[in-house]
């Protein structure tokens, strides 16, 4: 039962408690740039899920073979390999989406979320938990991007996933698909996420919890509370 709970916790951490976008505030460049419409958020999220799961699995398998002194370059090389596969597939079969992703697609190779999970989790844990961690973090990232994209698209364009919603009763506010609107929506979602997390996980932030947190080395709050 304890092992099952640990497995479930590994998967669900990325959804709210350690959401990479709204709690750890990682990958903000692509988050702000690509969430002008919801479909872009879904596409980027799917790419990150694929790269996260595959790179976590490979890094976990090779964790005992990679010398500690070159682990970061090795991680980046593995991640870049999966990003290249994704980019070539998109370019061949979905050129329109490849064009929309632009420079942010190759930059997935150095995305803080993916590299952070490789360093803090996959490089220290077995394959199955690493896959679950990558999948959970990827879903959390995707959900945050889709939600942010839906809000910005609805208010800024009057549509959701291209479907007209508010055209008959509300004039679109263009500012929401511009950078100021992106920062505003991002800030509101972070505040709501923090409120939900603080209410649901009232024990988070204690000494032992922060020391055992899988993202402790990337979290200033854990460093402060856990003495890391």
C-alpha cells in the first residue's frame, strides 16, 4: 500500500502540488509566448510530455553509467535527441504546427522543466517512477498551458480552440493576446494555484517535507524551510 501511495504521489505531484508552470514557475518563455490560443498550448504540452517521458526513461536507465562530472551535458544530449525526433516528425507530417512552434520547439532541449526533472529525479530513481514523474509533470505543464491559452483566446479573440464563443455579446479585448495580457493571466493563475495548494497541502513547507521534496534544489521555499 505504501509503495502504491508513493507511486501515485510521484505521478500527481506535477498536477498541482509541484506544477512546473504555476508552482515552480519554470518554462515561462514558451508559456507566455505560445498561449495566445489554446491549440498552441496543447501542442507544446504534447511535445513536452513526449520528451519528458522518453528522456526520463533513458536517463534513469543510464544513470549509473553516466559519470557525475559530465551528467548535465549527457542529459542535454539525450533530451536534444528526442527534441530533434519530434521536430523532424512535425516538419514532415504537421508543417503548419511546426511553423507555429517556431524557435520554441528546438529550445525545448534546454527547457528548465525537462532538465530539472532529469537532474532532480530521473538521474536518481528507477525507470518506472521516472516515467511516471515525467508523465505527471508533463500533464501538469500541458494543463497549465491549455488553461492559460483558453482564457487568453476566449477574452482576446472570443473563441476557444477556434470555435466562436462570445462574438454575439462581448467585444474581444485584444490586450489579452498581447504580452501584458499574458502576464496578467499568468499572475492570476499562479495566485489561484498557490491558494489551492496551500489549502490542500497544509503540511507542505515543514522541515521534513521540504528536505524530501523531489524539487527541493529548485525551490527557494524548500531551501529556506528545509535548510537545503
